[in-house]
C-alpha cells in the first residue's frame, strides 16, 4: 500500500515540527519535511528520525512543485516578513500563493493552511498595519478560489511564547508575565501550539474525505483557552508555587505588532463567536489540552525549581 504522504512546510519551526512529530506517532500518514536548508541541525534531526527532508524555497515555485510531487496532503505555514527584515524576505501572500499554486500543479488532494482572519476587515479599516494577518487572510481567499480541497486553522497567542520570546521573566520573588498593551482582565485567545495544532491537523487529515464532516472550505479557530494574561499569570504562579505577577508593557514600536495587540484587546482575542474548545474539532475527535496540563508538562520542567 503506497504511503499517504503529508508534506509539511515550516518543518523545523514550532508548528511544522509538532505536526511531523504527531504524524510519526500516529502512523496513518508519512510526513515529508519541506525546508530551505536541509543541512540545518533541525532538519538533520528530522532526517535522523527517518523523515524525508526535501529542499524547497517558497520564492521558487518550481522547487515547490518538485517537493510536493506524490503528496496526498500539505500542511502549510508561512513566517511574517518583518521577522526577517533586511534579509530580502518575500511577503507571506507571495509565499502562500506559491504554495497553493505548486500544490495544485502537483495534484495535492487536501491543503491545510495556518491562516489568520483579516484584522483590517474585522475592524472595518481601523487597524490597517497587521499585514501578517491580512496577507494570511488573502492567501486563504486565494486557496478558496484555487479549487483545491482545503481547510484552515486560526491560532491565538502562542503559549510557548513564555520561552520562545521570553514572556515569562525571572524576578527576585518569582516571575513576571509582561505583555505589551494588555491590561489585567483583557481577554486573549491562547493556543498551546505543540499540543493542539497537530491534534487539529491530524483530525482534519483523517476526516477530510468524509463529506458528512463538512471540512472542505471550513476555517477552525484552534484555541486552548480565552482568558486574561493576568489569569494566566495566576495559574502559572499556582503551578510553580511562587509569585507570578502580570505587567502591562509599553508598545513595541513595531506597527504590525502594536496594532495586533490592540485588535486582540478590542475584539477579546478575535474568536468570541466560537466556544472554547472548538466544538467542531471536538466532534472530529480532537482532545484539546488545558492550561493546567500546559503548566505541568511544559512550564514546570522549564521554570520550576531545579
């Protein structure tokens, strides 16, 4: 029986690597890692686990077509261009459209897109600088018009930012959670990426061929909890057994990010129309993590007393 190959973009990043890990554990599908640098330490680690690692560049559609040949499905994520300023980074819209075009040419049967809603549309033009949201939304619209069977997932603030971006900082008495602009009580959608994103992706992959599931063309918020950062700090303190304070930080001075924070505050995390956990994903068998589980399995080993 031929392998059911799922090609994973961003294979060495947080989302892609977690999806590959679960695909390996589950065994239904065979992951293929797509990366610009197959010689990187992260790519070599995947190869050592038996994962096929293929070189491709999102700016080069021909390389993408070659990389996707033989794939049943694709998991696609792009990185905001402002994360690589000065490096000649191509826009997410261009990256995403190239991925869609390549998938169509390669005969891919199902495409999972890690997108975001357009903040400019949500705010009726109030916030116009969140290009990393608007460009992802534009790719999602392009994907819809492509004719490729697809589904999208939309994420909240990454809980992993505690260590990825230093949101949880040591103090003399414990720790502090410092988030720009957010005040105590402001709601935020939060996503345990390494737990809930791969669970959602695997459920979509296993069920997309069933018309009764209504997966094709759907968008799914993947949210672990919608709570204030101040409450997250309290839960962190309880888990670690030390004082964990919350600090409302100043703007970052990066327009894309500052407007993103402001929009999330004004619209209470963006996904208030969808209950947490997402009942549509639960119906597909997704078992979401909880903040308490996140604390036990991720935070305590990293930040607890040694």
